[in-house]
């Protein structure tokens, strides 16, 4: 999940819901107050009052006209029955009727024998206009009640506000994704660089601050990659330079006795001495042998031997190596502690022979005459462990920290390449070598190898 995008959306929701709620509450309150102030009740009362007034005016006008007709204050207009056929056919003694344009005149019909007398007087107002006004007021009130203005206003306001807020939320989600995606890519790139992948790059950004950060990250990763490559090159060059200086120093140490011996032979050219010549020849032969050994060790360290892994019986191989070295160190006691049900290891037999020979030889030299060397095998989880311990003086903390470096030697005449070659051989076989606290008081080493799946 994109946490930055979710946080931006959460901030927007929290920042807008409260103002939106207050705005809606205020607007609805104003609408409610406005509708409450509308004169609908007063309009209804006025319309009813006008209707009652119109009825009362009609009744009073009728009474006055009837009284005036009875007291002969109004002259009648005599009509033939045919001129007031409707009234004559009704059989009524008298009848009032609104007449004239917009019914602004009151007519009073009265039977007199075979005639119809018509009394008239103006109403003062047009009764049709009053009727239309009263009907319009009633219609407006009926429409306002049928529409339910409060609910309409509230619903419309809520719909509009919700649509606007959802639209703003959608726009924010789009912008949040545009902002958070480059940040997520930059974070992923930083994780890859922190894990050691200096070739990691991110897509170049735009011209804003995030784009500048992404471009700066690509530049930084490129510079780090170049710096690491230069450092590796310089480190390798320095290692080989140090090794070359040591090799030159060792060769010089062997060449010096040879040179001095040859100078002595030259100085005694006229005085031949068989014993001296024999001694000089032995010195030269020994130093040449030493040079060959040193050159051979250097060559073994620099070479990349082919690895041919197969199933190895480690117990048998360890017994064979110990039996071989006993004759070279008869004054050292070798003890074996072998696991009886040890599965075969997967390794190159020749490389493992070299590893065991080096460790056992070093242990015998460290134990010195009268000392003890212990070799053991065991299963350690999914690995097969071979341990070699000696009763020698052991190793200091400083010696342990640089034990497998190719220019360090802690024994007389050593080149400092034996343990480096042994560890490289173990690594080529898929295992490793590590130093231990010796069980016999001296140094201890453990060789870890993979186990054959067929032997488990």
C-alpha cells in the first residue's frame, strides 16, 4: 500500500469534513429560518378574510337593495317574462344575481303579476376580480404545501455539496497518486542501494522538487558505483602490490646467501677446499629449493584450479591424511574423533586433501614435539563439520582478525599463503573455514562442507 497517498487522502478528509459539516448546518439553518419567515400563514388569513368580506358585501348589498326596492327608493325596470325567462321558469318570488362586466352590478328580480321588476345597483368593486384574487391565493398556498419546500431545499443542498466534495476527493486522489508514485520509486531505489545494488536507477522526474530528488538519486547511485569500482580496483592493486613486495623481499632473502656464497667461492679461487665447496653447494641448493617453494606457493595462490565436485568420504580421507603426516611428525600425538554415521560430503577431493593437509601440518608445527593434534568430524545442521585442534600456544585476537589474509604468516619460514589457499579451496567447494577456540588450549579450525542429498 502507498502510505503517503493514503495519508494525503486522510488529511484531506479530516481537513474538509468539519468545515463541510459546519457549512451545511449553517446553510440549512438559514434556509429553515427563511422559510419560517415566509408569510404563508398571513397570506392564508388574508385570502380567507377577503372571501368572508366578499360574502358579507354581497349579503349587505342584497339586503340594502331589497329594502330600497320595498320602500320604493329605487325605480324598477319592468320586464316581460320572456326577458327573464330563467327567473320566470324557476318559480321563485325574487332572486339576486351579479351582472355586468366583471360582475360589478347587483340585480334584484321580483314577480309582479305578469311582469318581472328588475332593481339594480352597482357593487362598487368587480366581484370577479376579488374572486380571482382569492382563488390565486388559495392556489399558491396549495402549491407551496404540495412541494414541501424545506425538504426540496435540504435535498438539493446536500446533493450539490456531496457532489462537489466527492469531485474534490477524486481530484485529490489523482494528485496524491501523481505525488506519491515518484516518492515510492525513490524509496525503492534507496532500498536497493542500501542492499548493495548500486546499479539501481529510477525514472527521471520532472522539473519540480521530487524530480530534482530523483535525478540527484541517479547521479548519486552512478557516483557510488564508479567509486566502488575504483575502490575495488585500488584494493586489488594494493593487495597484489603488497604481495609482490613480500615476494620480492623473500626472494631477496634467498638471493643474499647465494650471492655471498658465490663471492666467497670467487675469493678462494686459488685455494680449492673440498669441504668448503661441498658446504657452499649445499647452501646454494637449499636456497634454490626455498625459492622454488616460494614461487610454487605464490603460483598456487594466483592460479584458479578447476573444481570437480563429487561425493567424498570425509572420515576415510581424514584418516588417510593423518596416517600420512604421522611419519613426518612422529613426536606429535594424533587423535581422531570421527562420527560413525557421517554422510558423504560434496566437494573436490583434491582441494579438500590440500585443505586438510595444510590444517593438520599447521597444527603439528604449532603443537611442537610432545604436543597433541585432535581431528574430528560431525554433522552441524545441514553442514558437515571437520575440526582440527592443537595444544600449541594458540592465536591472539590480532592474529585471528587477519588470519586468512594472504600476506600474514605466524610461523618461521612461512609465506602467509597456506590458510588463504585453504580457505579459497573450501569456498570453491561450497564451504568455508573459520577459526575456533581450541579444545586443547591452542588454535582450532572448522571446515564446513555441503552434504550429499543421496547420503542423508
